C-alpha cells in the first residue's frame, strides 16, 4: 500500500510513494534518468559562488 512518506530501507521509494508522478517507473529508472542529465563538468553547488566586481566589499 502506498505511504505518504516511506523511509524503509530497501524499499523502492518511487513505487511506494502515495503521490507517484512516475506511474510504472522504478526508483532506479528515475535516478538513472536524472543522473544521465547531469553534466560531469559542472561544479557541485557548494563550490559555486557569486563573482564580485573589483572594489566591492564582501557583504
């Protein structure tokens, strides 16, 4: 039976989701799809920063 939140180890979180937007899709298929869209050359978000113009303060 679908649960609103399923954190059980070993369960397919997509198939057991109550609001399954991916009807008939497994968690592995969803993860593979989105992982294929990632660009390996992109920096992780924690490494991104806003560029400052010379003379700007760090505030």
